[in-house]
């Protein structure tokens, strides 16, 4: 992976911030956030987050951090709301917070009360005492982060430059554990998050960004060393099985009470290599490549034969709903608070020998699901050639999909 930093572009962003009476460091934060967001092998669709610590006009320490609802590839100053840093730092020595309490703390300390919610990883960004912090879900990193027992291998690849963080639920728990490990490795330049992604940090925008590029390149080289190189992004080169997908759309519309679905189909050599895995049925049901994907594409896809009839498709959807409901009931039974089941309808469809499709209520959501499915195919195929793709277990995946912060959104939407 190559750095796309350009001095002239960086200068332009800093000057634009000055003209808008903003801190030029925020301009540089916007610049490298976009560099990250415009590379789909670093982040996709709201994934990842970035921050910069600055001094406000009155001398108060502030942190600008990616806000909810913003994508890094199109981010602007309003998408990096400022929070008062002192209160965030003080929370580390206070009582433990639930995630809703953490969100309330972040909102209470927004400089602009109307700004979007800061990232749920804002506390970890605050606790890392570098001016710039970057977090991505790199495809190459995920192919390795979803392997068992990678701690020693990460140490061999990165030495003391990167500290290993065993999987912890994103939010308050990750912020506290990540900060603890960061403090235990004061010379580290990054955090490797098991099953999740990578953090880098530095005193300036270029250092933090180019550390990310450097560390992802090391992950790419490790895959290549074992003959497991991640396939490059490719263009769709086959026609969609439109009759099959239209049949699926009609059946999903019926099951959703008339809500219209849209499908988005992809087929590339890399996708077809994944679909040709002899253990496809098993590997496709192991889980998602990074935790937040489950919110977009559910924990497993629907798998169909290209020749499926109406009756076979209905039976496959019934089996999918039964499997999803059983997954919900198993895990909701151990939850500490009541959970509301989401609809048991697939978001991703694998058509054997043909390709993958995202299918959702609206073209944007279908496109996002298709993008994530396509990336998953590339990541999992590389992970299986390197070793064995071992994502989050079912319980952790459920906790992410049915996170209290996500469930709260459902309660707001109830009539």
C-alpha cells in the first residue's frame, strides 16, 4: 500500500481551515481522514474513525473526532465535532460507565450541543496521548486479525512498534482496555485489535497516516509471503442472475409486509474463487470480518443455487429465518437486559458459482451490503489460504448486533 500524502494538498487543506477560522490542524485531519476513507481497503461505509487534539481559542484542550453518520471519504469539519478533552480524561479515574452513560458523557462535553454523537471509541482516542489518532478496518489486517493466536506473530512482524489488544467489545470496555495496553507499551506506534482492526498515532497528521500505510503494507507482505495475497479490487464482469434475484426480491417484499427491496449484484474472479471454496457453507456462517459489519449484513448470508425454484427459495428463506431466530433466542437468554429481535431476513445472498448480492430496503443499503460482501469474500479467501478464518464467536457477534446503543435506536423508532 502506497502513501497518497502530497505536501501541496496538505497545505491547501490547512490554508482552507485558516480561511474558515478553524485550526489548521483540523484541516490536516480532514485531509488524511479523506485519504483513508477513499481507500476501500482501509475502511468502508462509516468504518474506522480519526481524531486530532487541539487547543481552543480560550486555551481549553479539545479533541475533534469523527461523528456518527459521517463517512471518512467525504468528511468535512462538521463531521469532526469538538469535545472538551479534560472531562474525557477525567472519566478514566471515575466509576465504570455503561455505553449509554459514555455516550451521554460525550454529548455533555460537545462544544456544539447540536453536533453529531462522537465515535463510540472517542475515549480511547482521548486516552492515547498523541495529537493525531487513526483507526481503520484494513482488509489485509483483517485477514490476519481473524486468525487464532496471532499475538506472537504480530510481535514478530512489528516488534515493539505495535501492541496487541485481545478482542474487547467496542465502546467503553475497549477504550479502557486499549488505554491500559497502550500505557504498558509507551513506545508503541499502533494498537493491533484482535478480530477488529488497527490504530496508529503520532504527533502530526502525516506521521499517523503513514504509519497506517506502513503497518498495512507489512500485513500485505505477510500474506504474500505465505501465498495468501489479498486479491486486488476488481470490476464486475458477469451479468446478474436477474430472474433469480427478482424472485427473491418479490418474496422478501411479501415477508416484509410489502416493503420494497432492491438488489445489488457483484461478480469478479475473486468473488468466484471464494464461492468455489469446498467448505463454503461452513465458512460463510462463521461470522463477519469486523464487528460493525454485523449491523449492516447480519451474522451470516443466504446461500442459493442459481437454479432455485420458487419453492426452493421459500424453503431456503424459511431455514434462514429459523436459523436466525434460534441464534437470537440462544443469545438473548443470557443477556442482562431484554432484547428486541430484528427482522430475520438476509442482507447478503451468495449465488453459487455466480456472485454475491446485497439486498435491502433501498438502493443505498443494498449497495453497502454488496460492498461489504465483496470485501468479505476477498478477506476470507486470503485468511483461509493463510490459515483459518476465525472471526468473533457467536456470543460476541450477537452482543455487537444487539448492542444497547443499537437497540435504543429501535425503541426510538417504535410508534
